[in-house]
C-alpha cells in the first residue's frame, strides 16, 4: 500500500510535468513563439528532458490529443474541394489536414539539440507503439517529417578510416550489429587499405553516424565470413580487386527506423567504388539468414506456387534427410555434425536455405529482414554457402549458412520491380538447387 | 501568317517536350523509380532543363493536373475520420490529401542539381502565378517543402570576410540589393575589421549564399548612410564599439521567396555578435522607407485610430507645411531645397515619416516592406533621420529620410505580439513627434 | 645649414635607435633571451620596425660588425682541425666559424611576424648591397638560412582557383610580373577550367604566396600570347588537352631572391598535371626574350665557337637584311613594318633570336634571365615565334619574338648538365635556323 | 667457422650496399642531382632503407669520411680571413667549413619521406655514438640542421581531444612515457573536458606527433598522482579551475633528441590556457624524481656549499632516521612501511628529497633529468609530496615522493638565469625543510 502511494505521487508529478511541457508547446506555437521560436523550442526540449521515463508516453499522448486536425473543419474543406476542385480550396484543405504537431516538430527541430531530441522522442514512441496503437498518427507525422529531412539529397557520404576522429570511430564499434568489433585493434583491421567503411552523415547531426557499411575488396566472391573478419592477410593491393563485398551494414539511429537509408547508401557506395577502382566487376554481400533455423524448426509447409516446379517435393525430401542426419529438427546441429555431413546432406541444407529465401516475402510476419532488405533494393540471390559462418550465433540462427546477394547495377530496377510484383530473382544455380 | 505557323509549330514542340517530362515524372513515381530514384530524378531534371521558356508554365500546369489529390477519396476519408477520429483514419486521410507532387518534388530534390532545379522551377512559378491563379496549390506545395527543408535548424551561419572564397564574395557584389557594391575594392571596404557580413548557407547548396546581412560596428546609432558606405575612416578597434548596425540585408535566392530567413538571420547574428563583442549594447538598423514618397504624393487620409491622439490634425498641418515649402506635392523635393529647409519644415517631414510607418500594416496593398519585415520580427521604431540618404534613389523614394529600427532582444516577443495584434511599437520621441 | 642641422639630428636619432635594437639583439642572445626567446625576439622586431629608412643599413652594418666570428679563434681551431682531423675539432671549428648572427636570425624567426620581418630585412639589404659590399657576409647568412628553411621539402604546392580565398587571389593580381592582370574579371578568366594556377605556400607564412605559375591546357604548342591572355574561347574540355603551357611565372617575395623556387615549382607542377591529365604529352612555355632588342641594337660580334658552323656569317647577313628592311637598327621596328615583312626578313629576325638565346650564358652581365632560368632548369629551346607578342612591351623588348622552351622530363638532367658545361640544347629546327 | 664465413659474406654484402648508397649520395650532390634533386634524393632513401642493421653505422662512417671539409683549404681561408677580415673571405671561409654533408642532408630532406628518413638515421646514429665517438661531427651536423628546421617558429601547437584522428591518438597511447595509458578507454578519460592535451606538429611530418603534454585543470596544486590518472571524478566545470597541472610530458621522436621542444611547448601552452581560462592563477607540474631512490642508496656526501646553512648535518640526521625506520638503505621501503611512518620519518624523507633536487646540477653524470628540464626552463621547486605516487615504479624510483615545479611566468627568466649560474630557486618552505 505504501508502494501504491508512492506510485500515485509519482503519477501526479508526471502529469504535472507533462502539463508543463504542453504549456511550453503551446507557447512555441503562439505568436510569441513565432517571434522567437528557437528560444521557446529550447524550453520545450529542456522540459521534455526533465520528464520521467513513464511520462514519455503521456507526452506523446498529449501530442495526439492536442495537436490533431479538427475533423469537422476537415470535412467542410473536403466538401468544398470536391465541389470546386479549386487550387485555393486544396491549399486550405491541406492546411486543415496537416496535423498542427508537424509544425510543432519543425519548430523543435530548429533549436540546438532539437534534431537529436526528435530522434529520441521517436525512439521511445516506436517502443510504446504496440501497446498504444492510438499513437500511430503521431508516429506517422514523425516518419513523414524525418523521411523528408533525412532524404538522401541531404546526406553526405563519408569514408571513415583510421584518420577519422575517434568519436566517430567509437560509434562504429558500438553500433556494429552483424559481426561484433571487439576493440580498437579489431576496428583498425577493418579499416586497412583493403577495406572501406562508408557512412551517411547529416549536417544537422554532424557528430553522429546514421548508418554505415563495411566493404572488403577481394578477388572473388567470398564463401565464408571468417577470412573477412580475421585480422590476418591484409591485401595491400586493393586496386587489383575484382569484387567488393558488403559484409556488414548497421543502422546507428533507432529514431530513424523506417527511413530509407541503406538502399541509397549501397547504391552510392557502388558508384563511388566503381570510380575509385575501375577493375571492380562485382558488388555483392555475404549475408546472414537470421530466421532460417527457426523457420526450419517450425517446418511450415511451403507454398508451391512461389517455387520452381517440383520444389515442394524436393523440400520435403531435404527435410527428411536432415532429420535423419541431425536428429531432432528442433535442435541446432553441432558444428562437428555439420562438418562431418556428406554431400547429400549439405545439398539438402542448401536447398532448404534456397527455398527459405525464395519465399521470404510470403511468410507472413516472419520474412527474413536481411533478404527483404537486399531483394527489395533490387539485388538477386547469387549463391548459398555451406558452413560460411561457424560462430555460435551463425550456427544457432542459420545452421552456418550464409548467402551472397549480388547488386547487378543494370538489373537493379528490374529485380526490384519483380520483387514488388512477387517474383524473387535468383541465379540459375540457386533455382536449380531448389 | 508565317509567324503564326512558326508559333504553332513551337507550341506543338513544347507540348511534346512537356509530355516527355511528364513521362519522366511518372517513371520517377513508379516502382522502377522507387528502386533507383536518383537516376530517374536526374532524367526529370535533364528534360526539364531542355524545355523552352514558354513550356515552363505548361510543365507546372501538368503538375497541377496530374499530381493532385483525388477529391472523392479525400471526401471519403474525411468522413471516416470525422466518424471514427481514429489514428488510422487520420493517417490515411493525410496520405490522401497530401498531393502526390510533394513526393515527386522530394524525389527530384534527391538528385545532383535537384535542389537548384526546384528553386528555379519555383522562381518561374512565382512569376507566372499572377496570370495563372490555378497554380496556387502547386506553389503552396513548393512553399511547404522549402520551408521545411530550409528551416533555420538546417542552415549554417557563416561569417564572410576577405579570406572567404572568391566565388562566394562575388555573390555579395551581385546580390547586394540595398546599397550597391561597385567593385571588389568597394567590397573589400565592407569587409574591413569594423564590419561583419553574415550569411546563411545550406548544406545542399554549399556554393550558394541564401541571404546575407552587412553589419557596421560603430560607437553610436548612425543618422546617415554615407559614412557607412564610404571607403574612408575604417575604425580599427571594433572591440570598443557599442552599437551594431544592420545597414543592408539582401536575399540571394528568388526561389526561396516567402521562406523565413531574414528574421532568424538577424537574431542569430545578434547572439553571435554579443558573444564576440561583449561591450555592444545596441542592435539597430539604418533602413530605407521605400514607399514613403509615393504615399506622400497620394495624400490618402490617415486612419486616426491607428495614431496617437491629435495626430490626424498634426499630419494634415504637416502636409500643408510641406506643400508650402516644396510646392507641388507630386514632385520629389530637390536636395538643395531639403538642405535649405527650416526646422518646422524638417519636423513636418519627419512627422509624416513617423505617421507613414506607424500605420504601415493597415495601408492595404501598399504597406512598407522594410517596415513590415523589421516590425514583424519584433523590432521597434527608434528614430527618423532627416537627409540621411542623399542618393538619387534615397531622395526619390523617401525624400532623404531613413529610419532606425532597434532590436531590443528582451522586448522582441512583446513587440512582435503587439505588431500582430495591430500595435506598432515606437520610441517615445517618435510617438511625440506624430 | 638648417637642413644640415636637421639631418644631423636625424642621424643622431638613428644611431640611438640602432643602439636600442642592438641591445635588444644582445638580450635575445643572452641567458635571459635563451629562457624566453619568443618574447625577446618580439622586442627586436618591434624596435626594428621603429627604425627610420636610413637606419636600416646601419642596423645591418651592426649585424656585420657585432655578430661575426672571431678571426683569431677561427684560426686556432683551423690549425687544430688540420692537425688532429678529429670530429671534436671539426665541431668546434664549425661553431667558431658559423657567424653568431645566424643564431640571432633563427631566434628572430621564432617570434610571431619573425619570418616576415627577416624577409623584409633582406629585401632592404639586397637593395643596399651594391653600395655596401661589406655587408656581403650578412647577406650570405640570410641566403644560407632562407635556402634551408624555404627548401622545397617544406613548401606546399597549392592550386589556386576561383574558390580560393580573396586575399590570396589579390596577390596574384598584384604580383603577376609577365602579363599584367587588369582586374578581377581578368583574373577570373585565368582561373577557368582550361587553366591552372599553382603556387608554393610555406607553413610559416600561410597568408602569403611565395611564387606562382599560370598554366594553359591547350591542344598544340602555342605560337602567340594573345589567345592565351584574351578572355574569349575558354576550352571546356581540358581533359582532352595534349599540351600544358607555362605562360607566366612570377615571384612574390623579393626577400627570397636567389632561393630556388621556380625550378621545383615547374617540376612538381609537371608531375601533378601528368597525374590529373594523362593525355598530356608536352610541357612547354611561351616565354619573352626581354634582352633581345637591346642586344640587337648593340650589335656585339657573336662568338663563333658557341654557334653551329657558319653561323657567324649567317648572323651578319641577317643583321644587314634587317637593317635594310627596318632602317636604323637602334629603333624598334613598328608593328606595321613587322607585319608587312617578307619571309626572308622574318627568317633573319628569327635567326638572330636563335643566336641570341644560344649564346646567352656567354654574354657577360647581359645574359637573358628568362633563358638562363629555363635552360638552367633543364629545358631546351624548341621554337621561336614571329610576332608572337604584339604588345608595346613585347615589341620594345624583343621585336615581337617569343620562344617556346620545352620541359622534356626524361631529358632534363642531361640538358641541365650540358647547360652547366656550356652547351645549350635546342631543337634541330632552331639549330638549322642559326 | 661456418658462422664466421656467413658473417664475412654478410659484411661483404654490407660494404657493397654502402658503396651503392655512397654512389647515390654522390649523384645527388652532382650537377645531375642538382637538376633533379627530389628524384635522386628518393634513390638515396630507397637504398638506405635496403641496408642491413649492421650497415647503418658504416653508412654514417661514410658520411664522416667522404663529406667532411678539407682541412688544408679551411686553413688557407682561415688565414685569409684573419688577414683581410673581409666579408668576401668570411663567406668563402664559411663555405669551406660547412661540411658538404649538410647540403646532402638538406637535399635528402627534400624528397617524400626524406624528413622521416633523416630522423631514423639520427636515431641510429645516437645509439652508435658511444661506441663511435668519431661520428660526433656527423651527429653535430644533424643536430644543427634539425634544430633549425624544428625551431618553434615552424611548429604548430595543436590541441588533441576525442575528436582528433585516431592515428594521432594512438601515438599518445604509444608514447606516453610517464604514466602509462592502458587502452582507449583510459585515453578517453585523459581527454575529458577538465583535461587538455597539447602537441607540437611540424608541417613536414603532419602525421606524427613530436611531443605532447597532458594538463589537468583543477582547483588546487595536487599532492598525489592517482586522482589525476584515475577515471573517476571528471570535473565538468574546467572554466572555474585555478590551477593547471602539467602531469605528463612525453617526446615522440627519438631522432629529435636534444632539439629543444618541451621548453617552448610548456610556455606556449601556458599562454594558450591563460587566454582560454582567465581564472587560472597557477601553472605547475606534479613530477617524478626518477633518480632519487638510487641517489639515496648510494649515500654520496652532499656538497654543503650548494645547500642552505646547516643542511649537511640535517641531511645526515635524516639519513640515519630513515635507516632506523626502514632498515637496509639499499632496499626500497614497502608501501606499508611508508604508510605507517611517523611524522619525523616522513619529514626526513622529504628533506632528503629537497636536498636531492637542490643539488641536481652538481651531481656529475647523475643529475635528475626531470629536475634539469623544468629548472632549466625557468621553473622553481614549490613543494615535495609524501606518498604522492604509490605505483610500483613510483616506490622503486623515488620512494613514493613527487615534486611540484611551478612556472611563475614573470619569474621565469630570472629563475633560468640563476639556474645557469648555479642557483636553484625553491619555495621558502622547501628551503626551510632542507
């Protein structure tokens, strides 16, 4: 009961402080705020930062309630537009429909630390969204504005290397999401002359990486991740390389989720590398298949329509073969077992990997995010690689498989179009496999 | 008739090339365009640049016709939102109402030269708008996006001096709108240590000034423009100055008309100067009154409500006095006559100048743009100066009068609020005068 | 007599102020000076700057008298070194022989403005040297230290263009010694994409150009200067150019006379241009022959040994022909006469030009400085061009002739070696001509 | 014997390769070398780098033998100068005496990597010097040239922080000589806002730190090192600090030994900090006494003349007291014993520390290098601190004592002068102690 009292007091304090922010927001939107928006935006930011964690959701709820368009006035203008179709009525309609909080967010963005604050608010909003679907419209406003502000036209491609400022480099260590960087020595290896690390910077957040991609310049499309991650064998002649491998791509700003950055980053990096290294003929990835093992365990029937003729039977055969080879399909096979496996077993695993990828966008709510990203960007599936990732995580998530997606620049638009229309492009070898 | 034929042919060619741009725009908005928007945006830009001058308006008309929201679907969503008031319906409503051309413009902005192209399109659109009011909604979309992108949060304040790159300095010479800069020697004088020139740059247009303001650091609020413009008497101890004078502010981008830049520039410059020169106690202007002489000639009755008690009578008296002194009120007085004028005549001219400024926002369609700008920013009228501008233009436009507006930082919000509510703030002396 | 009195007083004041600088110099060289050399060096500089123009020479005389090595101690050490040949005795010998003023100059160089002050002292010293040969040892110390400090290893090659800071560009206008730049518009033309302007900067004088060379990228070796200087026909495809023409090279620091800069500049620019424009096959100049006309007028006999067989007779014939064609050999021919001249006359002038260049280093005290510079750098004479410079100065100094020197990179060392050994290299055509 | 054969072969190879470098040096000094010194200098560098470790000394010997002045010609010029005392004879004398290898080194410096190569040669030369005193004249030439080139007038003071490039920061970790930096986290703490790290960079070696000093901004002169080194309690208000502590200074270039850098660095940093933090009133160090413990163990008699009256007796008393307290004077006392020591014992140790420092410059071949450095720079001894350094090294080298030297800017010249004259300045408290 004492606890309850404490909580009640806290909630009262939270409500009071959300009222304070609300008043600051109103002031920012008032005539006084118009005259001196930077100053009043700074006050909103300061008071928002003083909120307790619990009060954050309440703050966003306040944005939803207080700064939404007026349905009645919207309806009137919609009628007028439908009747007159005039430019004037369209302008007024748009002004009525655009939620006033978009202007509020624009003004907050104007103050020092404003851009970072908006990203922080959105990070929390995204976290709360599942439990508070009524905040979806606020979230849509954030997404709308951020997509416009962080449009690639405003981003600066930068190449990060060992001459870059330490405060940028430590973000690489911190945010590397795919193949962890242990320490500064490890980082240094990834910035050797046979490597490139590209990032997008935005002028309004010059101290913060938005996203980065790590590239290895090698002779042939790689079939295992270890040689790319290990510290040894630096190739001192990157200018002779034929193949650029995007072996890791990581987002640094959770507040920018859903704002398209990776797609543009990869394409711009391809252009940049082509200019610097004219001998490059292939741009590919060596990518994880993070959902493969769990998909395998679930054993859901595959949709025959999405696969080449006869694939369904072959997939089922493969499943049986794996069951025989590794026992309980719910268990991840041991490294030793995978190493000892005979050719038919290996092929069965690769076949299932291929099937898994080819139907990625039709597996509801469980499609592979890496596959969706690259295929949606217009890449195609080029090759599956057995035991390409021997790390614990690699075995657990994908039974050691990795996949090369290829960015074939002249084919990118067609691949993307096909993917949107439901057809995944893959190399003939992959299709035959499945 | 031959001329007619030629024109007809030209129009046919124009229509064809607008169709080409339209197709490029459609492609940019398609799935293929989504996959590779930078490339297709570059095609739109290239084809737009190939249009003849006559075809530009037609291009914007196409934007108005093809990329507007669908009234019927808008109406349905407006009904749904009015009924449910749900977040989901609001999101869909906004998506229906936002004209698809906003997305089109965002994609064009993404390509190299995209930002400059959009400014060019808008410059032409603004020119055509009077004759084509049906383009107002397209113009509103431009204004909406540009205001968001060129928000002060994204602008970089830069101080331009004699160490700045020549290609930036030549823009100062070119765009100086108030007191022309004759040549590089003249420019150099304006960049001496007792002067400052501040500008806003935007990262997407790093080679182009957006706006700039010229500041003189002096001991006392100036009462004449010549000493500020002349090349002599450079004060080598700006750190002792008490007064910063904004004596010229010029926009460089006609495509950004209506996007608020000057207001933020002046306030940010005040903050910057206060930090660099802690002894500064006054921030003021020495401004022209471009519409004064023509207002004087028209002799419209003044609205007594807007002025101090008894002002109407004093204004009329002053008019008579001037008429006596200078003869025909439709003529601009000669410099010699102004110089020879006795004190009562001088006071009469200053009184009329004060009245002219105090009622600026109520003179329909003829309010003084400089006064509106500074008063709207929250400045107040501090002093009128007789024969402060002896140049031909100064005599013709304002009978030689100039005005000091003062930016009193703590009072700015109140002044702005009063101005919006209809009350112009002025120094006691000015009010007494009127 | 009154004048005499005034002068005497001035001289007394001068002597007093030179004593003040001398004391400051002594302090700088003392233990206190060692502890805080920057501060005491600043005092020397300040007091030097307070000297009158007349006192400058006296200041240098003081350096010669007070800060020279002690002959007796030098002689002792020289004996010891001759006897022992030991490392220790050599070290001590060097310490005795190096004039103490070298250390003084090193310490002055250490203060802010120190480097600029040393250049200024030397500029004045060079001017006074003819009348004061006793200052030659001081001058040698300056030359020795400056050559070491302004060694090309410390210089930074910079490319100046329209994006460069105005304060650097104005130095180009100011110092262009060969083909005057009228104004900023003229400068701008010389910085168009088909041109390059390279300069050496030294980190200790970052605001000052040391030397610069202007380069035109053209298709063929030019035979006239006007098209290179004129504002028209900018070639927008410099990447297709085959020939880089050094058409103007100017020193900016008289205080660095005799310190080799131009030689390194030209060679480094050749390397830089070869990398940027791989299609370039020829590096040449289009140079004036500033002493040709006066040499022609003097009519000194040519030294037959220095010229190809039979040249003497051909030179005399040519002289006669010119005399006939243009009359009085002491007059510069008119432009019209040169234009009207027939082929034999033209060839006679070119022949004499060739002879003039080929014997340049044997004409005592009157050798051509431009020829000495390029030939000493290892260039060869490639072609003489008739009426290549139609300006008044061009006609007066060289009867309109100009010469192309070619920098043939693989042959440079041989050419230089031959030149030092007395043999000027020239294209076969030039030799045949003479 | 087989080993002997192998060695003989190696020596033959070494001699051959030294001959190759010698020929490259001769070429560089020849006319061809003059024409294209950068190219031939690069060849010298390449061939020097190909030498085996053993051949390095032989290379320097070659420099000593081949590129020294001619004793006979020197003697003749010395006579001539002694007789005539003319400027001309002095110039020629200097030219004869300056070893030709100085010009050789200047030319090597001119090539890419030249500066770094010279530093490397000197590093090795300094190592070999003890066994090869005949190389002293070559070493003197290196020292002479490097002192001139790395004069503070050419150095750039830079402030290194967490925004600095990683390749510079890793040099801090690598070269920190006083208080080791364990890793990047440790480094980061030393670059927090209450710290400063200043370094000298030279434009010819822009990638390499020459020397750096770490500064802590604190409220009072510190009496222990641990709080400065530990990661905790960052003071976020450095602008309020009264005291700047130079707690670590490290040279990064062994090839620059004997070239005065630290003295200038400290003084320039004092000036810089005074400007940034006007509230600073004290600049001091917290320094180790690296030779104290071994001096204590040796127990040499102290020179009474160098110490205050009666000091000798007090020093001997103190020695006895310590012997009683800690036993065997040849052993370093344990941390526990030092912690447990009573006041008289503590005072005895401090007294001996004071005596050790006061006579530092008269202890032949064993003076304390840190004391010599700071006292020679003009600092004074301010306070000795008991158990200020509890690290193993601190206990072993100085029984835990540390000393504060104070840089009292107005007194610096006097202190330096006194120090050179034999008098060490110390605070009254220190003198009383001894």
